[in-house]
């Protein structure tokens, strides 16, 4: 297990990295003790979106498939959670609604991914198809304002959005405030470590080899379509987890959380952070979300302009991502000093392929 956590596909290895990881985790755990409830709630909101960013990092950075469909599956799971939570009566059934809504998002991703991948859609066309599907869902949900658009007791409500679902709860105890914050922290740690193990495993090596040279990986006997579909389903499922958690957190969801501006945001987060590494995506996405929310308080338009400027600057000045570039620089400088237990953060490109590839 330790070998998988410190494999060549991820930034950060050795005692120094894991010591920093534990320090940051400890700080996150004690934060609610000193912060007021409003700030704790805001941080819970920031953490909800991290799952979507990590999922796109897996799909785009490791799998090589640029997807604009993260908010598509965010919306599928979010609306599914709302429908299930309203019709199942709340309470502990909200936990069931959360799990089932994520499964529904993964099934939807499996269906869409199957037709795209087995249909030979790749490159820029993969992004176009996922964006088109996202916009279709947003347009459809926007015109469901009439009373006939309901599933059981749950009304979709068009652009006004679905509301009235209960937050996550165990029995009569709602998971809100600090409890929700600790749930977010725990889920992020589990997802982050699980993804590190995945990308550093044999399956992860094949996923990266498929990104680098799919024809070569196929000649070695791998069915690259299966690995691409697995990557797409897992990454989209994480977007669905963000959607279900968002709906339970705010007890509402609207089509605007799925449309074009929302669909572009995960691309900016991951591109700025460094799409080829999970740690860079985790850190960079949180920083951008915090900054975006701070600026949005004063001007939403200014925040959107800043996101566009950051994407342009990333493409022109740091294609590999600013956070990943800084992390690689620090790790390389540390390695040159010859400190024991510290290795270079990133391997040569030859190490990003499975043995014999």
C-alpha cells in the first residue's frame, strides 16, 4: 500500500511530504474549534467542489480525455438526490439517497462514455460532445417550471430550481455545520488517497500509457477502451458526489449550476493547478475556490473575468499548471540538497508508462 501511495505517477514522496500532509490535515481538523460557524460553513462549501476537480484531473490529466461534462454529472446526481430525498422522507434515508444518486451519475457516465469511446470519439470532439450533453441537460431543466414536471412529490421548478429536500441526516440529527465540515475533510482524504493508489497501480500505469500512446498500449494487449471508460466513470462519479453533497448542503439546486459558465470552471481549476497531478489539483483548486468566492462577494463579473485571465495565463505561460510547476521546482531543489528520504517529485516521462510499454 505504501508503494502505491508513493508511486511515480504522483507528486510528493518521502517523510517530508507526508509530514506536511499530516500537519495540513491536523490544521484542517482543529480549524472549527477556532473559527465561527459561518466560516466553517463556507469552507464546507469549498471542499464540496474538490471532488469534481479531482475527478477531472483523473479523466483529463491521467486519462487524456478533455471533458466538459463534470457539471452534467454534477447535475444528474444533484437532482437525483433531491428527488430521492424528498420522496423517501428524509432522515437516515438521505444517506441512501446520496449513495444512489452517485451511482445514477456513474451509470449515466457509463452510457454516455460507452457510445463516445466505442464510437471512436476522442481529442477535441470528446470535449465538444460532453459540452453539448451538458448544455442539453441545462436547457431541459430550465423549461421544467410547470406543475406537470414533477417526480412523485419533487417538483423540478425550472430556473427557480428544486428545493425542499432535507440535508444529510442520521435519524433526526442533521449533518450540518462542523459535522458536515468533518465529513467533507474525511471524504477528501479517503478519495485523495484512493486515487493516489489507483493511478500508481497497474491499472493507473495503463491509463497513463493510454494517454501517452493509445496505439502502443493496444499493441501490448490492453483494451484501451475499457480503461478509458473506467477512468471516465470514476471521474464523473466524483463530479456526481460533488453534486449530491452540494444539493444536501444548500437544500436546493438550479440549472445555472450546470450551464456553460459552471461547466468551464473545473477546466480552469485543473488547468491552473496542474492536470497531471492529484496533489496539485487538490491544493490549487481549493485556493482558486477560496479566491473566487472572496472576489464574488464584491463582483461576480470580476471573478469570472479573473478566471478567464488565469486560464489564458496558464495556457501561455505554464501549460503544465502553476501549482504543479511550483511543486516540481521545490521538490527538485530539495532533492539536490541531498536530504535523506527525499526524492524528486516527478519522474522522467519514461516512468509514466507500464513496464515494457
